[in-house]
C-alpha cells in the first residue's frame, strides 16, 4: 500500500474569498500526517483556534498526489534541480 502523506498549513489571506497569502514567509506549517484523518483532525484544530479571524485559513495538501512514481519526470526533475 502506498504511503499517503498530507501537509496541513495556513496563514492570513489577502482576501478571504481567495487563496493568496498575505505573508507567505510566515505560514503556519502545522505538520505532515500519515493519513487523511490525522491531517483533518490537525486542520480542524488549527482552524478552530483562528475562528475569530476571517482572513486566516488552513489547508490540507495531498503530498502523495505531488509525486507519482509512474508518471514521466517533469522538466525540473530532468534538469536535476
């Protein structure tokens, strides 16, 4: 069974209707989790801590979707950068 890692992160947005961060250098990286349920629990906890700030949002990124061993290498990977 493949490992399915999930990243939970968030921060203050420029506009609460969009997903552009106000200060990307200061994102809150909550952590990387081994399954969706653990990531969801961490996301929910972080989101509830900031419920009073309408501009702050947290997200779950599916890291396992970023790297598919069966797919051809991207241009960046081919350049070994």
